[in-house]
């Protein structure tokens, strides 16, 4: 795949900044969460936002879906939600005597999976095929999903009442995990001043074709071989860590490079640097780790493992003739 020119990168970055500016008209909070959602869109990935209720997770994803200008559907996950409520099902038409497909909310460019861990694993897993292959199978029939396809899922901390832990296989399908904490005092004060006012009407600044074009540009970011080696070394560190039962998979390594390319585009560069990998590694690798029994009670253990990897695994530039 050929590289991408700086002029093309600059134009793409301006389009991305249009989305950022539009979302920030209504969302008050840290820009890191928005940056990581943008990374996921550019890298053709999915986002898991985690935080206690009331920290504007849903507000952020709804604003982003509007600004992206693509079709969007929202699924409120509850304990009684069924897989067919997500993918759709065939229903009988009494007049014609035939079965027709009633498509579920997964048939959209952006799917807002609200409080995904309020539903049991069987229902959560209805999204697995869609997230990995951009298709769903309904009663043996395969249906392609519209492109781009992005799942923006929110979840409450798993120790809250009425929550179910996400299966490891599904967690691995999320490109990035974004931990949304409480806002700063300044942000919360601004939120109070704006509360009660008529919210601004957001406008779409892109469309589906624009988003696909940006994804193609992100894919063409240049990566030197030694940066591939660096990403592999970081993942390998987690696999041999004494507090980790299952380390980062090869899918995680692929996701790390994809996310780093998108981060480079956000920075306005046509090539990858080690800092792109370092910036995205905590959000790409940590949530995919399965800890040992003694490490599991520590809520920060996964983050500590990735921080240790970044501190101990050195980037070594290959010697070239």
C-alpha cells in the first residue's frame, strides 16, 4: 500500500478537527475520551467507555454519532434483552403468508450500546460477529452491515449491582477502552452553568463516504519495521508477566498498530513514531489482559502491567545500511 502525502494528511486532520469542534459544543469533559473515539473511527475499531453513572458517557457518544453524520441506532441493554432484539429476526406477514426480515438496531453505521454489561453474556455475544466481521447471521442467512460500522459501548463498573462481566472474547473486540472518571472542578462548574440552557443543535460535519475516506488515509500511514518490532515486544512483555494469566493476543498487537496510525493522523503526521504507540498502548492493551487470581482484586493491575511494559521495553531503531 502506497504512503500518504502531507497535504492529504493535513486535509484529513482538518476534517477530524471539524468533528471535535462540533462535539465540544455540547460535551463538557476531558478531550482524551473524544480523541480515543476518533482513533477508533480512523482505525475501524470499536470503543468501550467505562465509568460510574452520570459522567456523560452517553452524552458523548450521542454527540459524536450526530457529528459523524452517519446512521445511528441506540440499544439500551437490560437483563431481559434478547439477541434477536439486537440483530433482528424473521417475522410472518399474515397477508402474504411469507416471512420477512425485521432488521435490528445493529444495522446502522454507529451503534450506541448503552450499559452493555447490564445484559447477560448470551445477549452481549450477539454483537461478536457484527464487531469482528461487519456482518450478522440470522437463522442461517448472512447479512452485511453498512460501512463504516462502529460500536460505541458504555458500561458501568462491574462491581455495581445488576452488572455482568463482559466475556474475554468480546472485550478483545474493542479496539480501545476509555476510563471516564469524574470531571475536574472547572469542568463541573462549566457544566452547572450550562445546565438548564437550551442545548445547541449539533450538525453532521461528515458522512459515511467521508468516514471511509479518512479510514483509508489512516491505513496508509507509513510504519518502519522497527516500530512493528516494538509493538510486538510490548505485547510479548504482557504474556510473560507474573501477574498475567493471558497476555495480549496477536489481535491486540494488530489493534495497537492500527490505533497508533490513527493517533499519528490526529497529530498531523504521515508516519508513525514510538510516541504514537506509547500514547495508545494503555487504552489498547490493558483491557485485554486476563490477570491471575491474586492480581484480579486490584482495579489498576492491568494498567500497571502496561505501564511496566512501557517503562521496561525499550524502542530500538534498526541499523540500516
